[in-house]
């Protein structure tokens, strides 16, 4: 019978094998405190689905001109997205929403 530690280790290994390497590098070098993630043009076909998922599962948010340095003045948005030069960035006000997004889309 497998221990809980073994089960968690196996689940973590499977997640590590399936996560996009560039996203993993960003998470490891930028840290979780950043609470934003950028996708390049290879994921462009999924951006509308990601946006719809955020509206449904996270709440009020949408397009802005850039990542906010503060969440004041954003009309109550708790997540935002912006795009430039084929890269689309999603930023989140709360850690839990960022984590949910990472787990769903990476």
C-alpha cells in the first residue's frame, strides 16, 4: 500500500512532467508573488477560452493596457489581461485565483 507521501510525490512528478517548461522557469525565477503569467503565440488559440474561464470561475475582470502596479481604479476587477507582440499576460489580484488559473492552464 502506498503512503500518502508516495502518492503526493507521484502526483507532483506527473504535474512537473506535464507543465510547460517556460512557464515553470518563470514560476521558479519570478516567484509566486508576481501573480501574473504570460503566454506566447503558441497558446494564442486558447486565449478566448482562458478569458471565458476567468469570467466564469474567477469573477470580474477583462482587458487592460498593461499589468497593474495597483488594483485601485480598475472598477473592481480582480483579474486582468493584456496582449502585445503575440504575448498575452493574465494578472490576478488574489493568490488563490492565480493558483487556480495556473493549475487549469499550464
